C-alpha cells in the first residue's frame, strides 16, 4: 500500500476530487498555502493499493495540467529581491509524494 500526498492548486481540487471519487479512491483534503505565490493549495492524502498507483497517477496527470499565469509577487524578503512588476509563472500541475505504508488500520 502507498500513501500519495498530492499538492495541487485550489482551482484543480474540485475536478480532481470528483474524478477520484468516481473511481472509488478514498482521500482526505487538507488546506495548504504555497510558498512562492502564497496562494491557496490543496493537499490530498490518498491511500491506494500498489496495483492502483499508476491508475491514480494517470487521473492526477490528466486533471491537473500546468498553465501560465501573470502575477505580481508579494514582497517576502530583502527589498532588493522584490520584483515590483508582473511576471509570468507556471501554475497548476501537481507535486506528488509517494510513501510506503507499513501498516493501515481503519477503526
């Protein structure tokens, strides 16, 4: 068994959770915040049997596509590092952590 921790953009969360629900994947949703853009993210914790990992990864890849966005970064550090004008960044996609589960207990 694996535990997949998927960090995704809030805009993709609803569609991904619906797609996973249709395929009977159980998940827990956690609100999180990204570091660079300080925008809302969603972290999903998904327990999955080893033989379904590739199916799950395919659903995430199909649903959470990277895209370009123009943003004005907020000041976060030294004044000389602050960029006062809009920049194009890639948002969306997913960051996945795939962990082995030694034991799973549901009570």
